[in-house]
C-alpha cells in the first residue's frame, strides 16, 4: 500500500473518467417508450422519437468520430468542409501571429513602463481603460478598418494578449532587486547592457507568467472570434457543425480545443521553468 | 609619509522624511591613505551604509564632497569595488558567470578566454576553485560571500568598500574569511573602507578604527589607531598586550560613549580633526566619564 502520490492520483483520475464515460453512455443510450405514429411523421421526427434513442451522441460515437478525424485530419472537400486539422492550423496560426506581434509590442513597452515612473503614470490610465474591454468588442472596428476577417481575428488576438504581458513585464521590471541594479551600477554597466543582462533575466519569470496568461486568453478568444467572423478555423468549425446539428463533431472539437490549449500552456510552462532561477 | 587617497570633506546627508528632513550626518571629515584598512564601528542607523553608498557613488551627498585621488566622486566607478551586505550575487548566473560579468564590465573588449582566465584566477584566490559551475543557491553563506569578494577583486579596484561582509557567517567561517580578506587586501595593496559590528574583527583587520556616534546627526567621535603589530594572526590577537586596552575602549564606546559624544562632544572637539586615540601605552588616554 505504498503507491506514490502520483500513481494514486492517476488511478483516481482514471476511475473518475471511467465513471463519467459510463454515466454518459447510460444516459444517452437509455430507451424511452416510443409513440406509435404515422410512418411519414416518424421519418420527420427522426431516430430520437421513433427508437427512443437520444440525439446526444454517446462516448462511443464521439470516439469513432475522433478516430475518423485522426485518420484524415487535413481533407478539403470544399470551402465549408475541411478537416479538423486544417481548421486547427488556421486557428493556431492566427493565435501565433497575433500573439507574437503582442510580445513584440508588450515587452518593450512593459520595460519602458517598468523602468520609468513617469511613463508608468502616463500610460496607466490608457491601460486601465483598455484592459477591461472584451477583445471581441474590437471586432467591428477591426472589420471596418481592416476589411479582412482573418486579419481582424489576428488583431483581436493581438489586443487580448497585450495587457497581461505588458502589465507583468512592467511589474517584473519595476520589481528587480535594488542590490542587483547596484551591482550593475558599481560595474559601470550601461543602460542597454543593464536592461539585457540584469533586468531581463531578473524579470523573466514574471514576464513568462504574463505570457502564459496571454496565450491562455488568446486561445479562449480565437474560438469566439472565429465563430463571429466565420470562414475558417476551429471556432468556425464548431459553429458550422452546430448548424449541421452534428453534436458528435461539436463534442470532438471541444476536446480538441482543450487539448491544444493545454499544450500551448505546457509549452510556456516549460519556457517559464527554463528562465526561473532558485534564490 | 603616506599618500592621501580618499578625502571626505564636510559631507552631509539628509533624507526627506514625514516630519521634515532627517539629517543622518553633517559636516563629516575623514581622510584615508592609500593602502590603508579602515573599519567603521557604530550602532545601527548611524549612517555607515549611507556613507559607504556615497563613497561607492550610488548615492550623492547633500552637502560637501568626497575626493578620490584629488577628484570629486561623480558616480560609481570600477576603481571602487563594493562588497554588499547581502552578497548580491546574480542568482541566474553561475559562480564563474558572476565573476566573469564583473571582469567583462571592466575589460569591455577583452576576448572571452581572457575574461574567463581572470575570473578563474579571482575565484581561485578566494579558495573556490572547483565551484565555478555552481549557482549561488547551491552555495553556503560563506561561499557566497567569497564569490562576492572574488567579484570585487577580479576588477582590480584600488578601493574596496565592504558593508558588514562577514556578519551573517558562523564564527569559524568568519575567522577564515577575515584572514583571507586581510591577506588579499595586503597583497594587492587595497585601500579598504569596511563596516563592521564585530569589535574583534575591527581589531584584527583595521589599521584605523573610525568610531561613529549614534544617529541622527552622527559624528565621527574618534579615530582609534590600531596598536597591534602588522604581523598579527587571526585567533591570536587576544594575546597581544594592547589587545584589551583597544577592545575595552571600543566596547565602552559602543555601550555608553556613542550617545554621550553625540549629545555633548568634548569642548575642544573639531569635526575636521576628530580626536586620534593611540592605545599603545605610550600616550595617556583621557576617558570621558
Ligand atoms: N533612502 C533612505 N530614505 C530615508 N532614510 C534613509 C534612507 N537610507 C537610510 N536612511 C536612514 O538613514 C539612517 C542611516 O542608515 P544606514 O546608513 O543604513 O545606517 P547603518 O548602516 O549605520 O546601520 C537610518 O536612520 C535610516 O533610516
Ligand atoms: Mg548598514
């Protein structure tokens, strides 16, 4: 009875998953009394009414769908029928472009805010007002000015990734220990070298925390943005499958979105681990 | 005749506070000769660190000036190395990285190999050869302080400013490090301004011991010339015939006279030339009651 904590956790996880899948299977597979009805009407009502089977797919249906998607994730059968893999690539691509642009803006600006008390006060009101705005509220403005739905989604990702990174960078930079800065001062290290050799490594763990929050938000927002503007992407795929009444595909997408989000987060967690130093 | 290197000329430091300005000290005068080891003793809050920061160029005096080699201090300089109270190593760099950072700041265009060679040499000097690849978090307090000393030494400064460098160490480590610090400073001809709380440390290390009264408005009460011979050995100083006279004088100062001398300085007290105390048995010492 000396299983490691990790093992015990894994066993409970598996049990919970099993219980959930079992309950799901039983809940959607249950047969309720069917009504006797006119065969033509029964055709219209579909399988739900005639066989007492729920329209909600069971875990086995979803499993089968996942397998078919995995078997051919990149098919293209027309503008509105592309494989889930292609849709994911669109979404990840948009998130990456918007996110990297945000990194390029947020980190330098965060540095300036963190290093200059004047700039901190000057920019604070703008940040305070813009930060709580839902990124989707920018969408109409983006569509109007940019006139391209894909680029507008990228812009929305850019906006929503900006704030956590900027605020964390400023916070990390402002909080660099005085004694480390004094080391640089007594060694007559110039401002630029000081920024890269002292402030950046000292603030890196805090900056990475901001980057991790941002990627999480960006992945949340991209689904909503693509639902709104349509065309391509996993968000559009979910909405399209809802319109097709393919609940199996919707559930599959939810799973896939979750897994990709987790991977993005894990990548940044790993980066964070790389720059974290023990004291 | 010794050559004057540092000259503290009528320096004052005032900090803005809630109820007006507080004057840490004012009209402070002191000269330190080249190659001299000066220890400063005084109670917490009397302004020892403040003075060190001004000497380092990290802070500027409210009045007066400090001259080094005849030139007024305008800011930090690589000629004045600081050994910080809290060692202040950069935790994301290794031991070698920390020392090499200082070396490459001193010799900006030196090739990597030279930077590394100088850093390794300094690390070996403080007895840490073999620990170059370790991070500060993997080192004991004594080893961290050694790295701090190596970093200061590596840039070949003319002046070392040390803020209670050994106060956080156990007695044994402290003794060893004091011995090494003294050897290194003598070999490299360092001029040292060192703050300490430890009377024995001051007696072992210092050529002169500066006694500061309590703050605010602290003064340099006296400057005690260390009567112990230059070849004194760590752990043996209490066998010296002058040892107890010096020690008692310093302890008396810390216990009672540090307050008395601030509030009622002797009638002939001159800020510019604080009394010089020699306890070598030849000059009689007048003790305040
Ligand atoms: N940045 C500062 N702002 C205001 N007061 C300060 C500042 N730095 C030091 N002081 C005050 O100056 C006095 C001397 O401090 P310090 O030089 O650190 O003393 P010591 O090193 O002798 O213990 C203390 O009363 C301290 O509160
Ligand atoms: Mg102090």
